[in-house]
């Protein structure tokens, strides 16, 4: 008798049951569909899916799609559809147990030992699911009833609408030691079952087990299938020992392997192409009300490796949103250390920091959804947060200390398991050190950082910025007294075509990159990840870049003429005209329509590298300016001066090339 059924292309179980749903879910959680399929089918990224030639039918045009977020493949040519188990059964002729054994080995999941009691254990898990579902319904009824007046008042004060309460199944645990116990007993559950699922507190030293959650607003926690597996409770009594209380670890609930709202955020993350991680339950609820349904939260712990892997199943670069204070920075740094060994090509984390003193719930209610979107748009890549942490951790004023910093960075990059990613991190961080130290190994510029707690003029030798800034009357004499002088760029920097931002004409190099993409659309397809990650200072170019990516994701091939026609239909034709007007000289021939392919590739890489360096300097300038605002120290002021010097140097080179091309 078979031990599986195939329903809609997906493998399910029937009697007799050899593999539990929990075991199969564990394999699915560790292996993406594209990872399994790509061993026999050449896949190419297309938007948020993978596409390739059908393994089931001979074809010349790809019609085989893989969706990792939803966990399936679909072949439009043959109609085949299924998951990783189905794929091996269909393509290699394996029986279901053989496919499971193969994939379990690939995923590193031990095969279950033959056990006649497994069926009984599965029955026990199903009883636990039913118990927790009944508990959730009880909390919901309590919130709506007479005992839930204060809880409803609290939610009203926090601005949580009725429909949102229903969406998240919010509830109330009555202020009673036995209300839940009595309710579950009437439903046929035993006290040991209530203790095992975390609903009661019991033990050898507790003669009478009692309700774990009392007088709390309740947040049901579901697994990725939407089944209730635990609860979180927010105390209404200000004097309660714990403001938030979660269920303990149980056979169903392992807090380091789950995310609050993960089951609902998965669909939203697929449509939006992103997932956002915030700290608490109320942050998730508030963001959902503001339209950010892709928000999740860890469950009272720092982000764990299984949670990172779970996030990557929903988006390639999750945004971790932290408070802007020291605690938020420390939490971000812990996440960096957790993710570093796990990094793979195309998967990472980005970090968004909130204004000091505000959490997402506060910000969205005070300033609206646009303020939150602005925070997300300014998210920093992992490599930048890593560098900022290491740079801020010491005084690099001597060769020995600088060597130590380089050693620390080598040790950190050495933790990255993927060789390709590790190599890119090594090159990126070397470049940041080179820029931070003034672009030359012997330079004093940008190297100096005071001892922790020391401020300018508080004893010890005082370093003076180069170029006479430390002379009598110079800007470096007392940077604390010169906020306006610090904040303003020179006239040449302001007027530079390279670093102009926000005006009618976009920065030249940014316009050049976009022009190259429009004249050579193959660049968009071949460098989609780099194009998507381009940081433009011009909002107009960002909008045009997004339109280019969208068109490329939905069209098999676009020539230049068709591309421009489609861009006009999308309403960005005016920006295209702006780019054309910005390219007023022809020294960068690679961007012209008739350039040969080798010239295009070389020119693109060169322009992209210069743009990334300039963007990095701008980000470093923002960091330096924030540091100056915090401590008004000379080293922070000197850092600002040096970064601006480098930006002006790049601007001068760019302007010189422009003038030479005009004379030519």
C-alpha cells in the first residue's frame, strides 16, 4: 500500500505514515526548490522567480518557472507542477521514500529511525495543535467579553483597529489562575497536555498547576503554515514582573526557529520583493496597519541562524530595522556576526536605523507610512555596518594599530563560508580602508580616532587637521564652534556635475550609467543584481532604473527602440529626455548605441566602480557628520574635511574630462 498521495503536484501523506509532516517540512525548510532543480536544469533569475527550459518537454523558449518563496515549480509547456520531492520523482523516476532519503541527505537532516510509535507521536502533535487553537479562540472571546474592557482600552489607545485585531487574532488572558485550565479541561485535554504546550505552569514543586498567562493582551504565534504553536502576552499591569511573556520551548515551539507573523508576511514579501524584521509584536501590528504587511519579528531573542535562513526563503536581502540608539546598534552588530558565515551570492542583510527614541510603532503613528518608507529606503548593506563597527572600535593612529584593524577585518571575512562572497568582501573592505586612510598608505589623513571618552582639549596631544586647519584662526582650531562651516561644502563641490543631487540635472556619472543601460539593454539582464543595488542620489534616476528592471523582468528581449517606447508608456519618458540632455559630450563612448561589446563591458565596469566609490564616500560623509554632531571632536571634523577633499578631487577629475571633451 503506498505511503504517499500526490495532490496538486505536492506530496502529502496517507496511511501507513512513514514520514511525518514535521520531518518533510524540515527538509523543505533547508533546501530551496531552485537549489534542487538547478542540479539538472539551467536556471536564470527573472524578477523574483527562476526560469529555464522544461525538463519534461523539448523546447527552445523557456517556460519552466521556479518560485522559492512559494516552494514550487511549474512548467507551462507540460503542465507539471510540484515541490522538491515531486521533482525528483518526475525527473529521476524515484519512489517517494527514495526521493525523501536523497533530499534528507542533501539537507543534512537525519532520517527517522523505524518506530512504531511515530504514528502515536504524530497524533499527540495534532492534539497539541487543537489545544492551542482552542486556547487562541478562548483569548479572542475574552477580549470581546466583559473581562476584556481594559485590554480593549489599551488596544484603542495604541490605535489598533478592530479588523487588525481580527487579522492577528489578538486576545486577552483573564486575570485568573485557572480560567484557561478549566476551559481546556472542558474541551477534553489533560493537565499534563496543558503543561507540555506551555499553557499551564507546573512541576514537582508546584502542587497545583496554574495558568501561565494572566491579565495580558495575547498575541498568538503561528508557524509558517498558520498553525498556532505558542503565545506572547503583554502585561496590562505596570507592576508586572515581565512586560512581555512568551510561551516556553515546547515540542511544537522553538523560538529560535520561528518568526512572528511569518505565515502572513510570506505572501506580502513575495509581491513586494522584501521582508522587514522589527523588534516586537506591536511593531509588526502597527506596520501592518500602515500597509507594511511584510513585517515580522523574532520571538524575544537575538536573530538566530535558522531565522536568517527562514528570512532568505522570503527575500534575498531582508531589511533589519533597529532603534538608532546604542542598544539598536549592538543588536545590529549581533545580527552581522550571525549572518556573516551564512552569506551566499545574492543573499545578505540590510540595516535600517530609526531616529533615536522612536520604535516603528511610534514613528508610523506620529509621522505616517512615508516616514517608515524613508527609513527603509536608507537601509545600509551589511558590509557597511560591519566596517563602521570595526572603524569605531579603536584608535588607529599608529602603524601597529592600523595593522591590527586590517587583521581584525581579515579574521571577520575569513568567517564567510562562500569563497566568491568572501573575495568580494575582502576587496570591498580593503577599498574602504584605502579611502578612510586618504588613499595612500603613508597618509595621516583620516587615521586618527581619540581614546574612548576623550574629547578635543581634554588632555594629551591634540592632532591638527592637515592643510593648515590647525593654525591660528583655522577651521580646525575649534570644530565645536563651527557647525555651519563644517556642514557646508565648497562652491566647486556644490556646483560639481558629479556630486550634484536633487536638482533638475542628475549627476553626470549616474546619468551615464542609465544611458548605457538604455542603449545596451543586455547590461540590465546580465548585471541585474548590481543594477538593482545602484544607489542614485537622483530620485528621478532611481525611478527610471526601477522601470528598466521591471521591463526587463517581464520581457524576454528588449532592443533600444522598444525599450524607450515602453518607458514612455510607463510615464518616465521625461526622465529619459533628462538623461539624454545630461550626456552633453562624447568622451565616454561605451555608452553610445553603436559601441562594440568589449568597449561597453569595459566602460561599464569602470564607470560603475567610480560610481560605487563616490557613493561610498557619500555614505562615509554621512557617518562622519553624524559622529561630529555627537561629540564635536577634532578627529570627526578632520574626517569630514578629508572625505570632502576626496569628493572634490573626483569632481575636479570629472569636470576636467568634461572640458577636454568639449575642446575635442
